[in-house]
């Protein structure tokens, strides 16, 4: 799946994700997301110099849905269905 991205994006030299000036994040696949989702799923673990998503003010507030579900959360969802 390819995602159309605007021309005015910054590309992170670490993970190659594209971030537009409106802070919309374009992943290599899937729907665009937020800086918070990118940080929760990639940046907090990569911790490499040059990452363009380390400014806490730009990232904003992380929510539970920004990160990945834990094994226990997945088990609960499967039992409920």
C-alpha cells in the first residue's frame, strides 16, 4: 500500500517516516497518524541521534491508543468477543 504524502514533509533519517508541517505522520503503510503515535511505537525505543520526533511539546500527550496493546489486553479482547 502506498500513501500519498504532501511535498512539504520532513523525512526522519532514522526511521524514514515522513512528517508534514501540520504534524500529520505518514508511515510506510497504513493510515497517517500523529507524532504521539510515532513516538509511542518507534521513537521512544530507537533513541538514536538525528530522530526528528523528540520534542516533547510537538509530540503532545500520549494516549493508551497510541501504543501497542499488551498481551494481557489482547487476551481480554479475545475472551470478550
